[in-house]
C-alpha cells in the first residue's frame, strides 16, 4: 500500500544545530507540503513543492529550507535550530490537477533545547 | 491572505448531533475542506466542498455557503471515537490550503 513516512518520529536537539527531517511518500504525488503544528495555531504551512526542483515558501518559512530532487522525498532542514522551532512537524502530499485531499505523515516531534 | 474562525471546543453527548462552524476570509477561494485529527495522530481528510450546498458522507456532512463565507461540519449519531480535533481548511491557491486553529470535540456518554 502507498504511504507517507517521516523520520525521525522524535528528535531532541540543541540550539544552533542543523537538523533535517525526512519525508518519503510512495503515492507518486507531485505535490508535497511541510506544516508545523503548535497549540493555538493549528497547522501552518512552512514550505511546499509542486514537483521535482520546485520549492515555494509558506507562511512560516523563516529558518527552514527544503529541496526536491525526486518525486518521493521532501526533506526539511532547520539551518540553525531555535527554541521557537520546538513543534510537531507534519509532511503531506497530494495529487496534481484541481483540488485533492492531502495525505499526512505520522509527524515528527522536535524539541530544541 | 486567509483567515478562518472556528470554535475552540465543543462538547456533545454520544448519539447526538453536533455542528462545527467555520467562517473564513480569503483573497481567493477554491473550496472548503475538513480534516479530523485524534490526539497524537495525523490529520485525515473528511470532506471537501467547492460549491454551495451539503455534501454527505455516512454520518458526516459538510455544508458551504460561498456568499456568506461560511461552512459547517455536521456529525450525526455521535460515537466516542469521534472525540478528536476538527480543522476546516480553505483552498486559496493551487493545491495550497490554509487551516483553521481547530475545534476540539469531546463526546461524553
């Protein structure tokens, strides 16, 4: 069965370190998204991609970057982790054409000390 | 930009009907969708409305009024397993959505 996976599921890091969160989907979807979820804010879009070599900034992109070298993967990098980036991170994917539901990964809980 | 408002918490009795409202302000509108998220889990898609009216999927229905910038999710015959957070989301551009802050539904016996 097709799926979307994230790794690691839990991560503790220190302020200033670079961190990369992995997202891998086997749906063969062109569209991929990264969200963060914090109490009181719901899901906020960090970055998104509509296909290989395409990346776009979302509403809370500062301090984050992504790259899309193939259809299956969209890794999220925190260049220099800050305590304000402690959050739960969700990756999602969707088909192209019109509007389609987003399929979410299980999430990564990141703690920055 | 986009902004959405939905109640933060709702409590309802098992077997009853509950309605979760969502109002939105958006600079572009492609439809209103709803997602369910259980504690510790990932959001899962429930429904999507692009046009005015009611969409029914089993015990869940979703309604949209584009002229009122308003929609709701209706859950019938509530079950304990329906206790979760429900998010409305506005599609304001190609495939990109903005999520509301979520409504935590507690179903009590």
